[in-house]
């Protein structure tokens, strides 16, 4: 069975969830994650919208889907 890819640098689910709940670490880790994926526009949107709208959506997505949301894949 293939190992599932976790968000936030391949960390485990519990540690990624803790990082997701804290607003500052969520913003920093998600921007770095999107830049590492090569999605510069998505990283810019995270900086602009990440402290409110996307942060709440990330918490729910991390709990129910075990990964951060991908608003745009450009």
C-alpha cells in the first residue's frame, strides 16, 4: 500500500492538525507548502486570505479530509 502524502512537509496527521489550528503557523506552513509545490499564485492568495477565510476552511478540511484545501492550482 502506498504511503499517504501528508500536508505540511510530510509530517504526521496529528502534528499537521496542531500546526493548522494555530493561525500564524498555519499561514507560514501553508505558504511554504504551496511554494514548494510550485504554486506561486496560490501562495500569494494564502498570504492575502490566509489569516481568516482559508484558515477556517483549512481547519475543517484537515479534520475531515486530512489535508489542507487547494483553492487554486495555478
